[in-house]
């Protein structure tokens, strides 16, 4: 038995589904997940020694690529000097300061251990600050596995949500209203009907968890205005887009400021970390400054903070996003070029260091268009890319990620693989 298969079978015996997070199991595409042994720059090697160009980059976390020298040195140094104190350290303040200086909307920030914790705490804070119960979220946006956000739309647009997972009680989602991403009218109606009870609205301001989808023009500003009118807080979940689409996340690109921002992924430099921050009058409500409880034994962990700092110090250098965006643009052009060559409907878009590609005539605008993408073509494409040594996300509903280590060599390997994979799609479907 091949080594990946062997490891998967062994893992399945002691780990549910053989993986520690569901998408890793290749459920959408079938086949055996790769077990990785090593990564350097833009390349990863699996347990069978095969090399792949990595376009997942730890689901966005590794914006510098794998095993960046400065990050590795920082981790080693931090490990040598004590891995956890459960007490404040100077580096935490330095990391907080970089983020506060970078994001205009963030005056104070609290470090946590994952994106899930960040959104969960931001929602609790919005409720505590406004003393209101209800939250609006959008279909297709993922905010981690928080009970109140694991919710699907109710039977009508203005009925409250239903749990989207067994184990989430009705009560946990009873105050969450789920609306269609980018639908102005639904949003306005929801505020007209429930505005005085709405604590906040949480949104991926560019959605990266239903493939990569931009909101319609002016949607975020419309949302900002409604939140202001009704005294509700606007929460941007930039766990994925923060330090990815541009230096100041989507809020910098689109010029709309949230009250609270959730961050994660890149800020931990490949170690577990999340954060939430925003206006200081709101953040002052967090314990011990205020009455909204939030805590964590390993929050601000010295090794994670060291990795995050070593990462962000490189990311904030002038020219970083120009370089990474230029690579990502070239990649998406190559994808579209192969589609045109073989007459396959595929389109692509790049936003900073994130990209999406879609087996469709045009880029989808919302969740229902995203789930209508051609899954059969995707499956064939995915497996051929993998066979050619290019590792894309194993699902048509995920974004792609590049790193600053991706360059000419990776692009040329990817182009060759694309030619073969799109040809295969054109001849088998
Ligand atoms: C990844 C992600 C999360 C959850 O972060 P975890 O660290 O996996 O808990 C939340 N929101 C968005 C937008 C994400 O992409």
C-alpha cells in the first residue's frame, strides 16, 4: 500500500475521518489525502517524497511560504527562552502595536488562539456592548465553528436560523438571522424589522469560504450605514483576508471601517493564533477592563507571538503586496489562458495573495451561484493537477493562496500542469 494510503488508514482508526479538520479528508474530490512531511518556500513534500507547488499555504496562514528562515529562528529563540508563562510578555505588546498601527479601525486588540475564538469573542462583545441579542450573518460565510454561527437560513429570509450541525441546540441559533450575501433588499428589510434588537452584523467582507467572492459594489458601505442608523456593530471577519488581500485587509481595499475585526491565520505565522480588535470604547468592555468575559491559558503564547511578529515584520515591508499580487495575477491569467485554449468555461480572479477559479462562464456573486459550480469538472481538474505536482484546495468552495516564495519556477510548473489538467477536463466531460 502506498504510504499516504497507509497513513490515512492508520489515522482513521484513532482519529475520526483520519483528519483533525474535515476539509483535509478530500471528501469533495475523493481519493486519499496527502500526508505531508516537509515544506520549504512554495513547495511541500508528501510522505511518498513527491513535491508539490502549494496553493493552500496552510489555508492562508503561510503568506511567506513554508519554513521562512526568520520565522524559524524566532520560533527557536522563543522556545529556548520559555514556551509559556501564562503572564504578559513584551512581545505581545509589540505584535498588538503592529496590528493597531496597520489597521485604522483597530485601536485595541486581544490575542486568542484561533479564528474561531476571535469571532466567538467578537460576537459576545457586540452583544455585551449593545446589550442586544441578535446577530446577522450571511449564507456561505464561515466564521469558525462557533455554535451561534453554525447556522443555515430559516424557511424565509426573515425567520431566524436553524442549526447547521448536529449538537447545536435551537437556542444557540435562535438569535442569528442568516441573509443572502450581497442582497441589499433583504438586509434593509431585516434592519427595518429587527434593527433595535440587532447587536451586530458579522461578514467576510470578501468571502473566501465559498470559493472567493466579492460583495457587490457599495454593499459594505450600505451595511455600514444601516449599522450606524440602528446602533448595531459591524464586525469584519478578516481571519482569512487580513494581511492577505492587502496590508489593511478588505477594509483598506474598500475604504469601509468596521467597529470590530477578527483576525487569525497570517498573524500567527503558521502557529495557532487569532485576535479581535476595534474601537477602544468597545474593547474596554472586555474583562478585566470591563464586564464581557474572555480568557485563555495560552493566549498570547510566546512561540506563536514570535512567529507572528517575524511574519508581520516582513509583510509590512514596502512592496510586499505588489510582489505577491503580481504573482497571483499571473497565475489567474494562466488559468484563464488554458481554459481558452481548450474551450473550457473557467474563469479566475486574484485579490492580493488570494485567488479563486470557477468552472463557470462568469465569476459567481453569492452562495447559490457558488454551489452551482461544476463539481465534476473540478474533481477531474484537481486530481490531474495533483498528479502533475500542483496542490490546490481539495474543494471547489475554497479560495487559493499564494506566498511571497511563489515565483517563476512555480509558475512554469503550474502552467504545464494546467495545460494537462484543462485538456483532460475538455476531453472527459
Ligand atoms: C479560517 C477562518 C475562521 C476560523 O479560524 P480557525 O483558526 O480555523 O478557527 C474564521 N473565519 C474565517 C473567515 C476563516 O477563514
